[in-house]
C-alpha cells in the first residue's frame, strides 16, 4: 500500500501525531518501555539460542537396560 518507503517526513508526521495524542511525558515512558521490551526479547532469544546450540558440559550417561532376574 505504501510501497515500503517511510522517509524522514513521514516519520516526523507520525512522531508529531503521537506527541499530540500521548503528550511528551507519556511518550517518553512509552519509548522507554518499548526499548526495555526489545532488550529483554533480544536477551531471551540469545539465551535460548545459546542453550540449544551448546552441548551440555557434563552429559549424564544413559543407563543400559538390564535383564530382570527371577529368584
């Protein structure tokens, strides 16, 4: 619909409308919350990737099946 072009004038209009709707104090709080959310998401994704790509440092041996002995 927009052709994927979002330049500086368009961003300024979006910021001006957001400033009018939320006000300067609330807009700062929203930006801070959005930044923290993105940071937490990135850190959890990197922790998840590290946990799935690295082999365990001390693998537990797999128990071998034993035959049942009847007395």
